[in-house]
C-alpha cells in the first residue's frame, strides 16, 4: 500500500513538473493588489510621449486583470522576460476583453496608428532604439484580421491584426499565436528567445478614447 502511494506521488510530481516546464507565466496580475493604479510593480514605463497610464488592477469577470483606458494618449508598459525557451514554448497565449475602440484607428497608416489593445514581443538588438525587432499583436478598429504590416512610425514594429472591429466587444477572448513561426515568417530566420513583453493602448493619433481589459499572459508548448 505504501509503495503504491509512493509511486502515485512520484507520477503526480513528474506530471506537475512537466506541466510547469511547458508553461512560462509572464503575468497573471495575482501578485498585485486590487486597486493598484498606474504602472504595476515589475513593469517599466515608456520613454517617449506623454502617457497617462490610466491602468488599474481589478477583479473582473471572475479573474484578476489589468483595466486599460485611454483618452487622446498612448500608454505602453514593458516587462523584461528571461527563461522563455521559445523552441519549447513558442505559443504566446493571453486573454483580453475590449469595451471601446479608438474611432477610425488603423495600424497600417501613420495618421491613424491607434489600437485599443496591443501585446508586443520584443527581441532587443543594440542599439535598441533603432535595431530591436518587435511583433505587435493588436486589436484594430478597421484593418482586417490577418493583416500584417510594418508600423509607418517605426520600422522596428511589425503588426499582426488578431481582432478587428466591434464584433466581439464586451466578450472575454483567449488568443494564441506561434511566436516562433510568426518571427520566422516576418524576418526569414530562426528567433532567439524574446527579451520583453509589452502591453499598450493608443488613441493619440485619432484623438479618441478606448477601453480594454488584459488578463493572464504566458508562453506554452503547442
């Protein structure tokens, strides 16, 4: 009986260890008290523009999330990531819920480069301000789903439109992207492990407003 119990425990621990190795949680917001405002601890501010950082950690829809709002501003927060083995865990997964879109936003046009929600993966290269490689997964207002385009503001960023328009407003959605495959398709080579994840909301070009929630973010095996 004792031997059976011991073997069962070993199997369970092995399975748990394997599961942990196949998932790298970047952020689930549970370490931040509800009501935390502005830039959450562990995240960094942007170094351009005049961001409002109208961000609040909330309990919403039964889960801890980051509530983002923007009114004629652009706010981005970034978190350095280490230990994300992209070959083993190439799939980026996150949850988001959009409430209001920036009016007339289009990621592919400089004059209307606004998005209600953006999740960026960055591969820093020196000098980082001009040579880093960045893929931005965005919920666009008008650009069709599946659109891939370079930002007309900075050649470092390539947008991939994951959602578009108002169809799924007010609904929690889980997204997943094979980041390794996306990088290879865009840049024509195998990626190194990423160096940062960013979250953003942007309305300053359209001079409008937007609102969204972002839930857990992680890398996992396919």
